[in-house]
C-alpha cells in the first residue's frame, strides 16, 4: 500500500517535512537563482548562416522569395526591440545597451525606447 493510500489519511493530504527526516529536495533543480546565459553565440552564428544561405538562394533566381526575405528585416527589428525591452526590465542601462550596439545611449533610447 502506498503512503498516499495509508489508513487514516484523507485524499489530497500530504506529509510535510518531518523533524529529523532528511531533506531530499535537489536545490540545483529547484533553485530560483538566475540562470546563466548560454549558447547565444551559437544561436547568432546559426542564424547568420541561415540568412546568408537564404540570400544566396534568392540571388540565384528565386525572386518570389525576395519579398519574404525583406519581411525578415521587420521580424529582426521586432526581436531586437523585444530583447532591448527585456534587458531594460533586467536593469541594463541605455549606455550599456548602446555600447553593445555601437551607438550612443541617446541613439539606442531614441531607436528602441519608444514602444
């Protein structure tokens, strides 16, 4: 018989932490710590390769794809705006964002600061 079906226990009740019992919670799995940023360079490189391959395909005569390719520029701009908004929400300054983008803080704020 499982502990959940033990006599004297009502359905839905759980046993709390008993004094003297071992804590079996894996803190690495349940931690609320901020996760490190990983693989962004790999994602960026992969995306760059895809865009270059798409450009080569269009350049070899797939003129119908040209319109779809230009719409990617809008998607990329929206993704950058979302990323910048997220960075600002996490406390990054306009100076830090502008520095990474090779523009002044004022330029970054003017371009991505307005929703």
